[in-house]
C-alpha cells in the first residue's frame, strides 16, 4: 500500500513538473519545427532574423488580439529591417483542425487577410506547454542566439490610445543598442489559450 | 357618418404609429455613436486600491472571479458562478471583477449580469497598469481570463483557477473553508 502511495506521489510530482515546463529570461529557446497554414514545416532558425525573433501567441477569435493585430504588423514592419522577425503561433485547439495541424478554414482566411508575418500551428498546444504560454497575445523575444530577452505583453494599453510603456519596442531597442533590457517581462489582460482537455 | 368613421380610423392609425415610434426610440441608442443603456445590476468602477481592498477578507473566505464580456470561457462559466453564489450566500464574500472597457460599465457589463441574474457585487477594474493589478492578485497569473481565486479568511490563497472553473472542484475547495471538519 505504502509503495503504491509512493508511486502515485512520484507520478504526481512528475506530472506537475512536466506541466510546469517553461523558459526563463536568459534561457535558450530550442529550435522548433511547426507547420504553417499550408502544412509546410517551418523552424525558428529558418524564420528568425539576424537579431532574433518574436514568438507571438495569437488567436483569430480573441478580441484583445484583434485590438493588437494592426500594431503587431506595424511593429513587425518596423523591426524586420533591423533583423528581428515576427513568428505568430496559434495554439488554440478551437482554431486548429482536429485531424491535422492545420487551421480551420475561416481561421486560415483570417490569418491570410490579417498578418504580414508567418503564423504557425501548434496542434495539441505542445509548444505552448513547452514555453509556458497561457495568454493571447503573449510575446517571447529571443535574440540571434535564441536567448530569451523579453516575455509578456506588447504594451500597457490594449486599446492603443494611451500607450505609455511599449514594452516590446523598448526591449527591441535596448537589445539592438546592446543595452540591458530594463523590463524583461510584463503581464496584461488577455484571452486564455484554448488547450486540449 | 362615413366621414366620422374615416376620422376615427385615421386617429387610431396615427396613435399606433406614435406608439411604435416611441418603442423604437426607447430600444435604440438616442445619439449617434452612443451605446445603449440597459437596466441591470450596478457595476462599480475600482482602481488598483479598490482591488487591494477586495483582496482583504473581512472574516469570511473571499471568492473573486475576473472576467470580461468579450471572453467566451468567462461567459460560459457564469451560470455556474451564479449557482455557486446562491449556494454560499452569507458563508463567503463573492465578487466579480470585469476587465471590460470603462465605456461598457453601464451597457454590456450590466446587460450580461442582468441576463445571468447575477446578484454578487460587481466591479469593473480600470487601471493604467495591468501588470501591477495582475501581480497584486497572484504571482501565478499572467493575465489570461477567466481567473477565479479563493482566499482564506487570513488573506492567503486557498485555490486559484486559470480558465473555466469546475463546479465540483471549486465547491469542494470552499467547503474546506466553510464546513467544520466533522472527522474525529
């Protein structure tokens, strides 16, 4: 009986530890491979710019993401020339075909019409689990060596009307200037990534 | 006689048109760009200091649900929260905190609460710094909605749920705080 309890406890600890996987600031993000909207596999190393990439968790349904879409495209355009690329990730089980790691039809159309950067699909939210991503929108900025430099919100105001702290742009500018990033993480209210049960 | 009848019919038609016009004007926003105002529970605006007060229990366990009308899972779980409020009324202090835009405090937020027949005190948090508010609630929270937190009477966290609450789970957690332990 004791042995059974010990085994059960060990399994619970293992399960909790496995679920708590995430990447800390200063940690290195492993290269990953996920399909785009056509099913073609894309990797971090092939998509990132010489100065890094932003892994941006998005959703075609989340109203907060919708408020940020235009700003995301603007920031992506501003920093593409400076060697930082945007990589969108959709991990929402409700927006991905169950049988394939492809977007459902209207999501595919929405993404094509909305984003000026590549969006990849994370079937089973495996990648979101690995990074510890929970919210949309949520950004993970890695430098050219895949080291995590910033994690969290894009700015302090989802409406865009009163942005006083553009967290992501500030992190980019500091990293590009070779300066220390003052604020390496910030949270904001957003939508929960819809995970598989 | 026929003339009198014609006048009567005309008067009835005019009266009917007036009634219809009045009903339409009441159902729609009166000015361009204005949002319709619905009757519903009072929603009180709070800032981060107001949130801090909510997080301080006053002798009873405190349950707080953070939600927004734009959040699908928040709307989905709300009927369970209303049931829970009725079941534990007087035993716990249960508040809802909306993260909707301030512009919705007299429109979509009370409309939804009214439709749900929600009676728990309702607040809308308006803060220039989401990050500070999120950190105040829990270091485990990144800001995704919904979030439900159960606080013990001493203010420490008894249970925290990111995502839709499971009724059986949350009530079991509350029961640990409000039901005396009957075991020997």
